């Protein structure tokens, strides 16, 4: 029972396939605080785009609209908002805020398009799942994060606005155009301080969310075995790998046959190509094969004048006992040495006759 429990416990780091599958489902590490930070950072770029004349137009439009609404909305009530004043004054700022909201998602994970999160799930309405969400680590982290933000924001606003308290009292009597400069200055001060504070919150929250997401993706030993069977353990993949290895091995052996010293063969089935040079401890098998491969080895040997010696028991024994690029076993030294010695003597005799 203990082994079965260990086999299903999620203790192993997720594989790349597991992470890719989670991304396809729309399950990604995401911090809402990062999105909030980008939106507020984008808001700091808004004031430079809000001009005095734009504010004046907005103020005048709002005044006319309020007056018209006070007249029980006559037919011309929409005339004040159809002239494009709002779009002219707020078009660029709203575009900046939209771009900031999109950037907040892009920096956290690559683009995801999945309908998995839209599917209804009974776990979302389960009382047990709801209790876990309320009293779990995520809920505790959200509570601590919210409490810290409230306290920090209060401290930031107090630090920025308290020195300006005397000016704030006078601002209510200022003309809207004159009020713009003061509002911009205070807004930028507040946003700057808030951005610095929220940057720390966003970084800490993203690291926490990523760790939580990574823990959710962890796998049990059983899951890893199943994934291995589905990918690298697939019989078709194994067969393809064996086929490719066989093709590469065959090409390498055929290329090595011309460097062989002798081919020991059973004329109908087996061929073993051996290479030996003075100073070597033992001959080395450079190629071997049966049937068609054996025939091909003998053909290449004849093309390059490599001696072919027929020895049925030795050919069979060498084929079974030695692998390509390995030295022949000790028990075959004597038989192979006689053959190689005979070939060397034969070559010397032929060389002497030519002289």
C-alpha cells in the first residue's frame, strides 16, 4: 500500500510536454497584480496627452449634457455628445491604457487561445472546492496582499497629499483650466509613489503565483511512466528509431569494408570483415552481416581486392561472438591468426614473384 501511495504522489517536476499541455488548456501562471501595475504605469502617461483645450471641451460638453438632462431629455439631448469631443480628448489616453492592459498579460506568458476555461466545471460550484478556495493558501495570500496594499496606499497618499493640504482647500474655487496644472502635478506624484509600491507587490505576487502554478503541474511517478509510454515508449517510434540506426550502421560498415584485411565467410549466409595491422593486440571486426548484407560485404571486398576466406564454423562463431568495432574473443585468436598469417605470406609471395 505504501508503494502505491508513493507511486501516485505528485513529487516529480513536470516535463516540458506537461507544461505545454497546461498552456494549451489556458492554465498559465498569472498575477493580477502585474496587470494592475501595467495599467497604473500606463496611467502615468495619460496626463501629458490631456490638453487644456481638451479639458475645456469636455467641461463644456458635460455642462450642456447636464442642462439637457435637467430638461427631461428632449429629442436634442444627444446633440451635445455627438460632436466627438469625448473621443478627441480621451482617444489616445484610452488607447494607452488598453495597450498597458494587454502588455500586462504578454510579459507573464506567451499568447494563449483556449476555450478550456470557458467550459462549465462542477468543481467551481462544489462546496468543498469553494471552502478550499476560501481557506487555502491562495486566499491567505490574497488577504495578506490586500491588507498590505491598503496600508501601503494609505501611507503613500498621506505622505504625498498631507504637505499639500492647504492647497487642496483652495482648489475647489479654481477655474477648471487653472486646476489642470495642479491636478497633473499631484496625480503624477501619487502615481509615481504608487507604482514603486505596487512594483514590489507585483513581483512578489508573480513569484508566488508561478510557484503555485508549478506545484499544480507536478507529476507522480505513474504519470511520468504513462507519458513515457505515450511518447518515447510508443512501439512505432521505437521501430522507427531501430530502422534509422540499422541504416546508419549499414552505411558505416560498408564504408569500412575496403579497409578490412580479410573477409571470413560462409558462402551462403555469413560474412565477417576483420582488420589487422602490425602492433594491434588483436584483429577488430569492422563489418558483419547475414544474407543480403553478407553478400554486399563480399561484393565490396572483391571490388577492392580484399581476400575472402571461406570458413563456415569460424564465420558463424565470429558473427555470434563479436560486435562491430570490437576485438575478436581470445578463443578465436588461433584460428584467425592462421588465416591472417596465411594471407600475409601469400601477399609476400606474390610480391616476391613480381620483383
